[in-house]
């Protein structure tokens, strides 16, 4: 089973409930079917929900998407939800599923000693560099770069204007260009 956890709950605590639910369900339903000679592996993605526990899984698929509450986690509801989506993976539709959503079947998941739900230890957040200061430093760098380029071009223009004046003077003297009037 692969669990992609995008919540602050510890992945191993969630996986412990999922594995126990799968084990108990497999006693009743049998092992999950085989694909290409290997038992399939379930992919479970856990994200936050705004209001209640919910989820989805494809009929006969291998992936399920579970939404859990942010503030507190109820082991019985989580196990019930996982089993419901597991039945979809097994190919059951709602008509053929049991209606025992919150029954004593999932009371084992409320045992806080065996199935605790702990929060992940948060890594200290590095302070982000001030974006405006970073952009301002970049602007200063670009201005200095363009000023250097401008100076270089002005020197080149001065050089080419000197050559232009030289050739105009020589060509006018040789009568190859008409004389220009100065304003």
C-alpha cells in the first residue's frame, strides 16, 4: 500500500489504520485480486476536507482519494471510509454494499493506545528573502550593465563619426561628393 499524505497527520499512523482495515476486510472478502501474477498495491491519497470525511475510488481500480478533517481525526470514521472505498476497488457499487457505516465493526479503530493520531513534527521554516529587495538589486545590476553598454556605444559612435568627417572632407576635396552647407 502506498500512502500519499498531504495533511499534518503522521503517515505511519494513517497507514496503521489502513493496513488493519485491509487485513480485517480481507478475512471476509478474501485477498485483493492479482494482476499479471502479482497482488495489486493500493494507492491512497489523503488530503483535507472542509466539512466531513469523504472520498472516491474507481470501481475495480487501484487508487483512492480520502478527505479527512483538519482539526481532529476519528479512527472509526477513517476506517469506515477506507473500507467503503476499498469495496469500490473490489468492484462493489453502492447497491450491493452494507449499510453499516458507523457500527461496532470499527470500534477497534478508536483505541487511542493502539491507533494514535499524532501530528507531524513541523520543520522550522526558513525566512524567505524579501522579493522586492531581490528585484531591486536585479534592477540596479541591469542599470549598471546598460550604462556600460551605452558608454561603449557612445565611444564607438564617436569613432565612426570621426571617420565619417574624414571621408567627407577627402571626398569633397576630390569632388566626388557635393559640398555640404553648414547651418
